[in-house]
C-alpha cells in the first residue's frame, strides 16, 4: 500500500528507537505514591478523599473540576497521608495526594484477567460515561479528556477515526511496544470508539519505521470481526503524529486555523488511548497505568526498558530501579526529544500521560552558540504549519502583535522543527511560544469583548 | 550653455510645482489641535517610556489637556518639577508625590543560592519563568536573564556578572516602572526614595516555609517574624512566610536589619555601616525594661 | 541530581547543520572550478585566490575584533566563501592591490557595515566586482592569459566571447565551438573557465540540500527564452540562446551568486520572480547595454527587490486558503 504523509514542511531526525526490542516489564510499587490532581488538560480535579482514608486500587480519589477535566483514581491500595502542594516536573507546586502503599488490593468490579472481550456494547451513552468514569485522557501528549473528544458537538459528524500509531518522536517506543504486545486490545478499543462515533471509518496510522507493528496490526485485524478498520502505513517524517498533520496525511484535509479536527470530520486518538478505552469499557479498569520508555543515547542497550508503571510513582524511583542516571547524561527529558519537557525535578511523579524518561548526552542536546540569521529559510521549509519562523521572530523582537497575528503565529503547534533545523542556533521556538500565547490571549480577549458587547446589545 | 539653462529651468519648475502641492496638501489635511498639547509636550522629559501609563509623552499631554484634573496623570520620570510646569500650563493644582526608586527584592547571589541545574534556553526571564521554577531550589527568586535591564530605557539597571542579580543605579532610575512590568517574578518594587536615599526593605520574595526557603538560599526570608516583633513602629507584617516593610511607617532605625537571622533585610544608602552589636544591646535593654515593667 | 543537568525549552535535539557546515559545502562546491582555474592559469591565479581569501578573512576578523568589539565570526567560513567568490569573479591578471581593494569593498563596505553575516542587502563579492569594474576598467578587462600548469592550445589572449560580440556583433562570434565552451573557456573571469566544473559543484549543493534549484532554473529559463525570442526575430543582430547560456559569468552568477541566502528571497515563488528579473536584465544589458556582460549588475539590481519580494510572497500555510 502507498505510504501517506502530510503536505507541508517536516524534518527527518534520526529515529533512534533504541529500546524497540525491550518487552514491557511491570514496575514494582514504591512505598509511597504522590498522585497529581492536574494530569489532564483543563481544570484540575478536586480530591474526594481525606487524610487518613483507606483507598483501594482503582478507587476514585478526585473528581472533575470542570467540563474539561477528568476523574483521578488511586493507583495503589493504602492510606492517604496528605493532600498538599508538591513540585511537578517543572518544579512548580501542584496539589498531590500522597498515599502510603499497603498491599495491592483492587477495587471491586475491575476485571484483571487477560481474556480478550471482543463484543462491543451498543449503548453509546453508557460507553461514554464509562470512559469518563475511568478518567481516560488522550495519551498522545495533550492529555485532553477522551469522553469530550468522543462526543462531538451536535451538528458535527465524525467521518473518520484516526488511531495515531505514528510515534514520530525519536527514541520513544512505548506505543510501538503496546502495538506489538496489546495489538488486539488496541483494535477492540478502536472499534469501541468507532461505534461511539456512529460507525465512521477507522484508520490506524503507523510510521514505516515500525514494519513489525504494521504486520501485527494487519494480522490481528484479519482475526477480529470488525470491518471498516484498516492499517495505513505512513512515511517516517516528523511531526507525522501531530494531530493536524495526521489528518492531512490520512484524509487529505486541513483543519482551519483555530478549528477542531471534527470540523473536517476527523477524530484522532492515540494507540495508547485506544488501549485505555478498551480496558475501561471492557474490563472496567480506570486509567492508572501506562507504558513508559527509559532510553537515551548515553544509556547502554541492556539498561533500556519499557515499563508498565502506575501513576504517582516518583521518577527518581523509576530511574533508580532502571539502574540510575547514566554517567554521560546531560539532560533528562520526560517525553520525546522534540516536544518533551526537560526535567529539573526528579522527585516529580508519573502522570497519566508520562511516556518516557529520556537521557540525552551533552553532544546530542547542548545548544550551540547563537549567531546571526543567514536567511537560509530552513525554518520556513521545516514548519509543518507553513509559518515563517524567521519573520515571526523579527515581529516578536519588534513587539508587533498585529503583525504576528497576520502571519498566523497562533497556528504554531510548537513541534520544534524550526529550532531543530536552524543552522545559526537561533532559539526560535523559545521566543515564538511566548508570542503565540500573547496572540492567543489577544484573540480570546477580543472574542470575550465581542461576546459581552453582543449580550449587552441583546439586553437593550 | 542652453543645456545648463534648460536643466536649471526644469529643476526649478519642478521644485516650485512640488512646493505648491505640499502647500495645498498641508492646508487641506490640517488638523486643529489644542495648542496646549504642544506646550505640555515641550515640558515633558521626552523619554516616551510609557511609565505614566500612556503610549508616550504626546499621548500623555493629549490626555492631560482633556482631563478635569491631574489626579490620573503623573509623569514618574519628570517627577514633581515637570508636573508643576504641566499644572501651570493647564491651570490645575498638583499633588506632590514622594519620589520613588526601584529596589530588587532578591539577594539570591550565586554564593547564597546554589544552582541545581543549568538553564540552556534563550536568555529571557519570561521564557525561563514559563518553562520551570528556575535553576535554583528557590521558585520565587531572580532568574538572572536580565529582562529588567533590557526593559530599562535609562540605563539604570545592569546585571552584575558576579552575583547574577540586577543592580539599580539610583541616580539614573526614574521609577517609570518598566522593570517592574518586565519581571515575571515580581521581584522589583518601586519604593519611596527615602531621606538622602536611605531605606530599609526585605530583599526576598520567597513564600516557602522557613526550612525550605533556607535550604534553597542562605539569604532567604524565612518568615520567622523576629523583625515584626522587634519593630516599634508597627511597620512590618509577615504574611505567607514573608516579611514586608511598609515604607510609610518605617523610621529607618535599622533594628530589624540587625536582628534578621538570615540577613534578608537590607538598608541602603546609610552613611554608617550597620552596628549590629550596639543595636542588639539596645533592643535587649529595652526588652528587659519592658519585662520588668510588665512584672511590676 | 547534579547541578549540571541542562534544562531548556523543547526541542532538545538539533539538526547537524550549522552556518559553518553550509559555508563549507559552498567552498567544496566551488572547488572543481577553482582547481580547473588554477591548472590553466597557474601561479597568477593562486596569487589572486590567496590575496582575496586571506584579506577577506583578516579584514572580517579585524573589524569584529576592533570596530564591532564582538566575538569574531570568521569561524563560520562565510568570509572564505566571499573571498573565494571574489577571486573567481576577477580576471587572473588582476594586480594584487586591486584584489585587496576588492576585499575591502566586499567585507568592509558590503558586509560588515551592515552588521555582518545575514544583514547585508547586496552580495559582497558582486558589489566588490562591480566596484572594481567601474573603478579599474583597464585592469578588470585585461584578458591576457598567463602560462598555466597545463598548457592549452586554446589559450588566446584577447577579448572574451561576449566582448567580441559587443564589439563586432554576431559575425565576431561565428563559428564558436559550444562543446568547447562547455568544458573549457579560457579568458574571462577565472571562475568562468569551465561551465561543467561549475555545474558539478552546483549539483553537489543541490544533493546536499544547501540550495534549492528554483532561482537558478528561472535565471537559465529566462535567459534562454528572452534570447530565443530576440534571436528568432533577428538572428543577424542577436546572439543565440546557447551562446548566452554558456558564456560570460552566467553560470557562476546563477549557481553561486544569485543563490546567496542572505541576498535572495526566502520563498520559492519569490525566488522564481527574482530569477526572472535577473535573467531578463542580463539579456537587456548584453543586447543593448554598453557593457558586454551584465550578470553582476543584474544580480545587484535584483538584490534591491528582495525585501519587497519577501513581503509579497509567503509560504503556503496549513489550513488557510
């Protein structure tokens, strides 16, 4: 089959999937876990337990704090020790629920067996409610609550569900491993979401550098009773797994500026989310585990791992268990090298969307000295949104907010291609991220003012 | 010869024609303005720094002319002198303001506050603050990228390479407030200049609990409250683990400065260095007397 | 965790290109033409090359060090590229002091006075060449051929093909062997000696993705089309397209000078318009101008339009019409 790809920009970093052959291992439990209440996009969850409460694995410990928010469940059984602010990945204080681990007793009603349940429930509302109750969020990076995404506003109709198995970030292999080891579960999860969305077609997009995953998915599909689901190989090109790029590649449609994927009939869900949906709907298991890659260019292959972890485990515990921080590491990253966050605080804990602990050597990550822009235009060629970072930088330095908006600063997806490709070492994205937020703020303020004016006019 | 004459004639004719055009256009598009705007603008400092809250000196003048009084118009750069002149032109009363100056409320020098990681991004406090808590264990202190120094139009702020902190040149500072806006950590404060520049302030904004703050930085305010207890002028409040000195009540006795266990209270521009022992003895004496009085 | 761990915003990895690696690629791409020039022009050419490159690099170093008081930028090799291009744009007979003046104009005036690499409006090497051409017309059109390391029977001292055409029209260039011109064209600026050597270098740049082909192709296309129209209209007066493509500094200019990042448009369509402008101006100067050759003038004139072209042509944006 022809390999598809997106139409604008993109870069080709070395994919460095060093840990691709490491099978998923279950991580042991630490003595204490710290569960963040802000593990998703939107309002933080509100704790529903008090200090001293006994909790079981899978029991709700925090409920949604708004429409766009999610339930949080206890990843362990034990006693709630405290509910207090604790430094997150960036060292900023976020409320965490501290639980002392006592045994491993699961809440009732959770099916822990391995049997594959292929029969799909027909009650859409009940399925959506289950997804919500189990605290499922998008695991591709943005951690957007899945039940909201699967319930498009009235009037919009999903035409295509895209399961994102691109895993275009270098080094990361967690999606690859689950696609190999939990192939059928992912497909059942996709079929469930397909059914919720009203039976649209479903495409599982996988980059060509994972031929084993493409093969496994195809074989599993042939054995399962679902139709209208197909596997689509994609070219290896970053950011193939970006939502907007994936829609462009698979559907040949582009989402308008500021628009949602559903406006072109697309719903994109990550392969790991699909697995979480399967476990929630078929097994009643809330989202308290995920798979994380421990990898890096300065880590010997035998020390690389793919772990099944529980949320709330301190990163330092995982790093210790995996053999400690390697000698040559100059930067520790949570997530991929293109969009992940540099970790300044190893005491931070895993969250639903954690995907890796990545150790990069100084040679791989240290930025070179900045020099003059030579106007080579590589940043503009690399930008998958067709923006011109060199121009946006000039406008940023001039403080020209209108110019930034006219040149589509707000469309930036922060993929990092501009900074990655700049030969002069100019920190383009560092600056543009600020400008983007400024422009978005101005657009929101304008919309709010317009809304207020309209309402005032209505009253008169 | 005719060539020269023709050239001169053509150029002169062209000049005349264009002059006429300019004259007509200037007449046609003339905008009537209150002449006082020009007068006010003339006495303004002309820095166009925006410290007054307007886009520039002209915008300030334009607004001041239309305003019913000068309550909402104050040029921090020109200070009372300029405001008196503006008031004279417009026939208003002027309220004098105590001159202010910027102070940097962080003493987290490289020596006081050990680095816990190395920042490798663009040198911008705004970007750094958005990314994470900073390259020290203190999540509140100066990030050291110099956004404030870059924002200062008067050359009054510079980064000290030794300490990594900004330094205010009080003789150049006009209290326009550009640095206050530029600092994402709200470390810089405009405080009254004080008599002969003397002032006492808490040079820390760390809201962490004492032990945490102390661990992060040797010069942190740990919120112990000794200063508030010492102060006989009721000028110090401790809130959120951080002390704050109200400049309007402070009598510059420097007792709090002497008593502060971490040295986070700083006195500026005093003629003599702080004599800790004498002040401490004085306070001890006073406390003893108070105790005796209470017992009696 | 040690205090040495790095923290920065994403992305955390960087492509293995730098200004220096790009400039090095340009130097490598110019090597075939340079080697051919040295082989056929001998020690004199080595002297021009040496003086040009050395003075460009030294000047940039001195200006950054003492005038701008900034870290030196010679490490990015852009001064080497400028020096090399300047040398290849001069006749081999150029006296060393004229070369030196050219380097001062290129680096001192055209490049550093605008703020150094990336800031200049005009291509430094071309600015210098044009400056020398109008200031030292005698030295700059002395096409005497010195003895090279390889002796060529084709070595004829005298006017260039374009010079002969400007003097004597189509008759003066009748019987030119185009295949010969493609491989070896003694006389003219040093870099023009072998079209094929220049094209090999350009293909290298394309393969390494240092430059995009659009500007160069649009120059060649416009030159071919314009001269075709004129030649068809009156072959007795106007030279033919193949002659115009192969002679003079067109290939050197179109492949290496017009594609200079700094002084060419950022967008592909802007580049095409820029190329069309250069091609058209070259032909107008060759056919109707008083100079036999117009590539340098054409590029300088079109350099001025670059900011405008950058304003007019933008990248195609995702999800926007």
